RNA sequence: GCCCGGGUGGCGUAACCGGUAGCCGCAGGGGGCUUAAACCCCCCGGACCGCAAGGUCGUGUGGGUUCGAGUCCCACCCCGGGCACCA
C-alpha cells in the first residue's frame, strides 16, 4: 500500500498517453464553446529554457482548465523557424540551415512534451515549411496588388556584423544592433516596404478596447506616436528676401504653429533632397562636408550630442521667408532634424523649444519669446501655456486658441493646413538573407516589377548555395535562381533575391493554425471565424511593440483584402506578458552563461514540481529570480498529495457526519471558490498556496484521534485532485486513474462551489479600542451592528482597556470589526 | 529628462472594496520516528521588553485625510523596465 510515487515513470507514461490519444486535438466544428489559447511560437533554438517552461506552463494550465469548464480549446504549437542563428551557423559550419533547424525543432518539441504541455500537434506550423512559404508569398502578392507593399530607395540601417539591413525597430536607442550589438550605419538600397502607416490611426484607436497589460498599450501608443500640428510652405530666399533663382520652397511640420512669429531660423535634415540645391556657392564646401559626415556617422554618434549644447549643424547661406512676419530667416542643416519624420524640415523657435534653444545658443541665433513665461521663470525654452506676445494677431491668446487661429490663417492664405503626423514608419521588410521567405517578384526589362503568379508559388530557395559572409544573400550568386523568365512576357528577367523579415512569418501564423492544411487558401475565412480572435495570447514582454503591432497590422490588412473575415479587426483579445527569469539579479541568458537547464529538474523532481514551482514563486507578470524558486517545497507538497490520495495518511473511519467533517467539507468548497477565482485573475501563486493550506488541514484531520470520515476524505481528495489537474497534470491523472477505475481527471467537469457551504456561520470579530486590537470574539456571521457593539462592550479585555472611560463613539462593522473610540 | 511598474520578516511572497499585517513556501529552531542518518510526522519562528499574563514598536522616508492607512492624497528617496533630438 505504501507505494511511493515514481515521478519519471508516471510522467513519461501520461505524456505518451496524451500524445498517442490526441487528447487535446480539437476540430473546427466542435459544438462546445470555442476558446483559443496561444503561446507565442518559439524560435527553435534547441532544448527549452526556463522562459519557455514558464510560458508553456501558463498556457497549458489554461488549456486544461478551460477544457474542464466545458470549452473546445484550440491550443496549437509551431516554430518561428526562419532567422539569423541558423544562417550564421550555416556560414560557420557549411551545413544547410534546414538541417540545423529541423534538428532544433525536434529537440525543442521533445522538451516541450516533457513539461507535460499538450497541443493539437496536427496543426503544427513552421515558417520554413514550403506550404507556409507559399501562402506567405501569396499574401505578399495580394499586398502588392493592393498597394500595401511597395519598393523605394531609402537610406537604411545597415548592421556590419549581421551584414544586413535592419528595421528601425531593430536598432537600439544607442544606435547599435539589437541582435549583434554592432554599431549601425546608413546605406542606400532599393527596399520593399509594407504600408503600415496606412493603418496608423486605426492601430492607435483600437488599442483602447484591448484587454492587454496597460504598459504594453502605452508602449504601442508611444510607438505609433500621433501628433497633431500643421504643415506650411516657405519660399527659399536670399538675405534680402529675394526669391531663389530656381524658385525653391520648403515645407515644414510643426506642432506649434502658434509660435511661428518666434521662428528665427529653419532647419533641413542633412539628407533632405533640397539641401544642396539651396546651398550658396560660398557655403558649398562646408555643407557638403557636413552632409558627408552626417551620412557616415552612425546613429550612436549622432545621438551623442544628446543633453549637451553641442548641436551639430551648418549654415547653408540660404534663407526662407517666415510667412507670419514676412522676414527672411537663415536656413540651416542640422542632424537633430530627421528626414524620416514629418517633412524632414522644421521651423525653429528657440524660445519655445529647448532643442532649438540649444542650437541657437551654439550658433548665435536670435531668440524671440512668443509666450509670456510665468513670473520668476528662470528656465530657457518655455513650453507651457500662457498669453502670446510679439505675435501681432495672436497676442493675448492662449495656446489652443492661438494654434487654431494660426492654422486657420495658413489655410486661408493657401500656404498650409492642419495635419497629423505619426512616429510610426512603414515597415521595411527586405532582408539580404538566405534563410527567410523569398520575396516573390521578378524584375523584367519590359514589364518592370512582376509578382510571381499564384500557380508558380512557392518560390523556394535552391539548396545548392554557398554560405559566405558577404553583404548579400547567397541567392544573388546563384545563377539558376537569379535568372528566370518574366511570367508576363516570357522575356528574360531576374528574381528578387531578398527575403522577408521574419516578423512577416509571425504576423499571421495564428490564422494558419485555424486551417493549417488548406491547399487553396492561406486559411478559409470560416475557419478563422471559428476561432479568432485569440482569446488568450501569452508571451514575453519583449514582443510588446514589434511583433504585436505587425500582427495587428496584418490582421487588419487581411480583413480588408477579404482574406480574413471582414469583422476581424484585432488578432488578440487578451494578452498576458509573463516576467523574465533572472539569476542572482542578472537576466538569465545563453550569452551570460547563467542558464539553469530545465532538463536537470525534469530528471529529478519532474515536470509537475517544476510547473508548480513556476506557478508558486510569485505573480506571473513579475520577473523571477531563479534563486527564489522553491522547487523542493513543491516536490514535497506533491508527495504529500500522493500519500493522501493513496490512503497513506491517518485513519479513515465510517461514521455519521461530525462537526469536524462538516468543517472539512466547508474548507473544500471555499477552496473551489478560491482556486476558480484565482485562475480567472491570473493569481496562480495564491491558488497553489490555498491548495497547500487544505492539504495541511487534511493531514491534521486524518491524523486526529477521531480520524477522517470515509466520504469526507474521499470528497476532499477528489476535489483537490480536480483543482490541481491543470497545474500538476501527471500526478493528478495518475491519482484519478487509480481512484476511479481508469477514468481521466482531465475529462472531468471543473468543480463548482456550493455558495451555502462557502459562507461561514461564525467569524472572528476584532474589537479595537482607539484603533488597537484588544480582543477577538467568535460571533455569528449574520450579527447586526447593535449586537456586535453590545458584545464588544461586554468584553472584559475591552473594559480593562477602557479603564473607566466611557466610549465617545463606536464604529460597528459587523461581523468583522468594532472600533471603540474613547 | 519623460512615461510605466515596484519597495512588507533572513528570503520568495500574501493581505482582491480603507477594517485582525505577515497566508503559503524556503532557510532556521524544537520535538517525535530510527541502532543512526536521510526521508517522513508534529510544533515554533517580525523586532524589542517581560518568568508569564501582557505591553511597545513595525509595511522605503516625511507629512496629510480618516474612528481606522501596507492600501487613499501630497512631497521625497531607492530599485526595475520602456521611450529618448519625432519638431
């Protein structure tokens, strides 16, 4: 009878059972209410690390819990299998990235299975699967036809380490590559872009209704960066106000048109197309040198002037006419103005903008205040509100009124208008890489850019390529791939050799999961409608901006193209971002060499203990220091549950129900309510604690002199097993199987608490005198205020404390508290 | 600099609506079982004073609101994260 729990044997057996029986396979036409749980699909980097374990523990808990509450739960898994590490490994070893990647996928798959996480593996999607590539490319051609994909030459971020172009988002604030850490420089290339900015406003507006962590929503709003203002055009002139010989003019964007009378100079970005055209002969050498320097300076150096007064810029010799004052102001080039934002040109108002103030101070430019700063103002630029001054017809107005009036004036004059700008840029998707999804277009001398027709998809990269650390994809060196015929005119043509950013792959994989084998379409709209949007998405906060924003963009674009259901505007209704795993304060990562391998724990304490430890250590959204993870306590707890469940604890007797038995039944009902509520609010640590508390109580109960009543202990243990089933699936599966003649715990209904049993009939009432606890009394739960007050005043301890003083006031909050003020 | 989080025992944490601060676990201590150890079972652990009953203090710091504040308000300190010339 005293059989010990063989962790390894039991866990392996149940994992095989779930896999072989497809226990968590689910069909689209399942009649139960649908629920879609998704963990961000991983890059296959080999065996799972603790971050994976944490992620999939949460996901698996929800899958199992929701199944027990009667839902048809879609829980798919796949692999984000294109990307740099595999290609870098190929360059190093000469092995094809596919071999490398497939091995890693197998490794990761088996370690995911070892933590007991269950999926509908029939739906597996991998980015590098030709079937997925085909639809990825198909969508690209639809984007192209809709004008959502376009090509343009642009100065792009170039990482010398990765030998590729990076999106702005992949360049860190200090100007280095987020992956390799190399300093990023600029290059001009013809690149493919997706028109994300077309959806800027909708992407911004829809954030409000998402059940996402507030900080993620804030990050997305900041990233989109809407700002309202005005654009207006100014004539380029010389010092005396005479128009430029070529009639040039420049357009600026400002959020503060109300301060236009204070514009004392204007600035173009160094890369601005007009920069050289308007530069005077005598300034040409200096300006050219400046432009050259700006282009070759990395972002890191360009930002190095931050915080200092060293605003780098150069005078062009040209002027422009401030339309508000009618006077010419000098025109500068400066690297604090960015070509990619607004119009790449600004009006500079040093009195009301600190950056302009700094620049003006360095270059000796004049400063004219147009808003009266408050009395005693000792700062420099004043960006607050106040009455306008030195501004003719804006004088005396406050900021909102002056902005409105200035915009109205610009529109009346026909030189400008109110407008909105977004910080969000179009998404640069071209990568000069081999191990990615080829961009499906060919270039024909007669037909131009031609999308590869549907019946010729997928365009697959050839296998016989050489992996060399050049700046270009190995595809460019492969004549058989590069040279092709035009699908339109059958003439000679060349293929696009760039591949897509891997964020493209992850922007719609959750849709493919709904219909993973569809050979006619990326997915049928009805299949997407059956599951989407994802009810619960779970992943790391590191994807708070890019992946989530791109996936949102894709969903909207596909809905508008009729590929996805038109009403599907957002992919992820609820998002949960889990905390990072640290070790001794450091981020746990391969590069820091401080990994704790899950495998070691799986080999000893097992998956249930590891899962429970992740759940118990603290709130799921908080970072976790592995040193604080009490794996032993969790393993010990599971052993206690096992002994309880296999009848090894205390004595069990047949008898009619006693008060002690009823107390246990009540405790069990309270636990059902507690765990159910905790699950709903992602408070797994307290759910585990509550289960431990009940186990402690059951031990005392069963080991007491009176022993445990047969029916009571059976009810308690069975309920506990059900409640633990989503958290510790192996042990509970085994216990239920043994206790219930081969039945399966995960097929049982989630228990429901009886409200009558949850309610307490007596509670401990605290009696305070002047806010300090002086006594505790057991009182009926339904006691009224007067009764509570009478009991409190009758307490000997209270009377001793009052020491003859008469109460001035009594606050009675039955049944929990009475406070006597004396 | 701006925007979010967060500071509670030796440690990870709990206290969900302003009402018993410290549930649960780790580490520690005591006892039982054992020839012995491990495992296991029971009990005790915020600080200080006290033989005890009991008392005083205590949730980063300083104020405030309230009968009552870990919880609300103001100011500040510290830690973590995000953004950072976006005009």
